[in-house]
C-alpha cells in the first residue's frame, strides 16, 4: 500500500520539520511566503497509524492563459529517500499534484551522492588536465544514492541537465561546499582552515574589522553591497523587497531563521552576508562585498563570525551553498571555489533536480518557453 497523502496545516508541517535534525530552508512553510508569484501548499505523508512520516512544501506556478501549473518542491520533499518502498512515497504525490492541475513536477532530492575533501579540490584546481569536478575521483561516494537515481529513472523521472556554470544554473545548486561541525570544537574547525584563511582572519582582526549582527533596518545597506557584487560578478541581483519579504516571512516563523551580518572598518561597511538556520543545518545564504579595502579581509572576518555563531547554536554542518563544477582557470567563479575550499570542508554533489512530465506535450512546450526567455 502507498502512504496516505493529504494537505496539512502550516503548524503540522512546521512541527514535523522541528522534530527532525535538519531540512532545507526551502522546505519550511514560511518559504512559500517568500515566493508571492507561486502558490504554496504543505503536503503530509501518513502511515497506517495516522502519524506524519513525511512532509513537503509544494510551490505551484500557474501558466498564463492555461488552467495548469508547474509544481515545484525545491530541495524536497522531506521523506525517507532511502526507503525500499520509494515508489510508494512518490506515487501518491504525483496523483495529488495531477489533481491540482500540474502538468509537470520538479523536485530536488536532498541526497548527497559524492564528496571531495578540500585537499582533493585543491589538487584538482591545480591539475591542468582536470576540467570539471564531476570527473575527479571523489573522496567518498554513496552507492545507495546512485541506486536512488536509477530507481527514479525507472519510475519515469528525468534528471535535469546542468546548464551554464554547473552549480549556478537555473534551479537549486547541485554542487555545494560544506564544513562539518558535528563533534568538532571551534578550535578544531579553525585548524582545518588553510594557512591563508587563518592569516586573513588574523589580519582582519589586527586591521580593526568588526563584524556585527544587524537587523531588518540594515537590509538596504546589505543590498547596496549586493548590487555592487552582482555587477562585478555578472549576475542578475534580486530586488531589495525580496530580502525584506524573506526576513519578514522567515522571522515570523522562527526569530532565528534568518540573520544578517555586517563587517565594518573605519566607519564603512565592506562586507555583508545572510545566514539561514533550520535545525542543525546552517547556511551562508547571500553574500555581498565592496571592492574597497579588500586587503583588510572583511569576507574572511564575516565568515568566521558566522561560523562561530553557528557553532554556538549547535550546528552539525555549516553550508556555504553553491560552487562551480568547472575547474577552468578562465571561469570567474573559480575564485569563489578556492575561497570556500580554504575552509577545509568538503565539496558535495547532490542528486540534482528531477522532472516528471504529467503532460508530456505541455512539459515540452514549457521547456521550450524557458529556453527562449
């Protein structure tokens, strides 16, 4: 028998998430409030005893002039992905989403397939023959994760191909960089940094860089630096109201869900970053910095303050989010990979995003529409 699935309340959804060690910040009820162009629904999986054993936040994107929609579960749903009866989890979800008018379903299983330690990443960057991280022998891999991918294909799910700079294409990042915190002292974490990182943290302190925890009223300061960063790194920035809405929505659900940090130097804000928390998983979410006075190393200082606070909060992992898969020296994103690898953590590859066409004709037409935008 399949699990019973139905719409649940926000409180039921949040209670399920709170009972788990971690879940994606895009799988909490409040994330639907961050995306006003989408319609949100919380789904719950129930066992024979009537207990909630799984949950998922679905975002529905209506298609103009059609009474149909795209259903999206970013970095979810939160179910037992390693269960032997995975089909019984996903079949009722597809049936429910079809009844809601979805012509296609997109999801991102929160399953890690491979990991590369910092030394392996460093060696790969230095190897002129290495073109992509995916082609480098992983430090560890999970055969069970690859079996999940095979089962999804047999069920009719299609893996989304990486586009552009892998890890920074449309959708959620497939490659991320994470620093394990569980069972480690803060001193041990810092000892895992490379020499340049430790030196930069010390230099920031000696130069008088101070990092403070800011609040909602400081979001315009963050956004000014964020816009400068977007222009420098060639990406399209989100508008200020997006971050204000994110702060309001997430903080209403949990006052510690979102934090903002600013790095000051001689009365000037040189760097800013947001941090998100769900259970024992803490993310460095958005970062911004100016090109002024980079020699005082405000970015290292702000990351070290955030890591220190995350450790105090009981984080099991500090997630620096997306990295590029390319090792090409010509990529403007390689410097970001080097910066994150300096923390001594691990590059991780997730299963990526998967599509299930409930209506193959509309699914194909929608893909063509997106490709032409």
